[in-house]
């Protein structure tokens, strides 16, 4: 009997999965509901995916919860999103902690209310020593901004004479970005049918495998995650090498 990708040793599974959770509003509209009603349904999908990743020993799951461009949405929707964000943290962080999950946030926090900023800091502190899945929430995050801040930090070090311009390399830039201590994503997933990365982890996705699905985020299930991983397991990741080189390295 031929081995299916999903039956393979989990050591071949992606260590880091990054997801753009798209389609909440359209999911609600298809059901003749206000757009905002799709977001609580999206939270349920988040819980399913986090549970799956924790059970399958995925090391890191990064979710694009709110981009720096999302502030352009209608004020009422943004306000309700912020309320849902706060409520979700209050309800779920203790559960994450109980399940040995470490929670981290990336993005510009200063645009959020003080209460949200405080809750983010408390959540990270509570879960910081957990050794299971690391759940990274990208909130008010933008890849362009991430790289810009890294360049500014390095430029300041050059100005102060700490480093010379010719000492700047890819490792230094990567180390100045968000989550420098975590592996780059192996697998990127986007739900909702769109096929773009929307300013998400621009540097970190350089050699990531992409998987797109038409399934709207609130409909996302553990089975969908498994299909994406099975597809990932069929890919040959060459990182600039030839197929023959990769095969000889694995032998």
C-alpha cells in the first residue's frame, strides 16, 4: 500500500506555519449577516487551527489578525474588531497557558488602546515559559514597516560607530526584524481565494512554500490544515540548489 503524504513521519512537517485568515466578512455576507458577524466565526476557526497545530507538534503558528492597512476599514467595524480582540484575549489566554502554548504579538502596539496593550503584555508574560506551540499574533503589522524599523535600527548603530556599513549582512537585517529568534515560515496559507501575501512577513517568506484555498476562514477546519500540509510534503525545497543536489543530500 502506497504511503500517503499525511502518513509520513511528522519530522517532515513544517516547523512554522503562517496564515492570512481571509474571508470573514464574505462568509457573513453569504449568510445575509452584517460583515462583523464573520469575525466571531473566524475566532472559532482560530481555535480549531491552534488545537490542530498543538496536537501535530508544529513549533510555530503565526496568524495575521490585523494589518496596519486594516485601520482604513469602516470605523464601526474597526471598533468592533478591537472589542472582539480584547474579549478573545480575556477568554482564551488562560486556556492557551493551560495547554502549554506560548503567546507572542508582533506589530505596532502604540496604536491600540492602553487596555489592549496591557492585556497583550500580560498575556505574553503569563505564557512566556511555556514550551509547546508558539502562537504569534500579527496585530497592526506590516512587512514594509517591519523592514523599515530594522533598517532604522541598523542605521543608528552605524551612526553611533557600533558597526561599519560593510558589516551589514542578511543575518544582521533578519536579526533586527520581528521574531528573529523563531524559524522562518516553511508553509504559508491564505484562505478566501486571494493569491497575494498582502504585506505579511515579506522578508521571512523568501523561501516559504505557498498554499492558497478558496475556503473562507470561518469554514477552515483541521482537515483543511492537513490537506495543506500534505501538499507541502509533496514539494521539493531546493533553496537555490538543483534537484539532483537536494536528492543527494537526503541520501
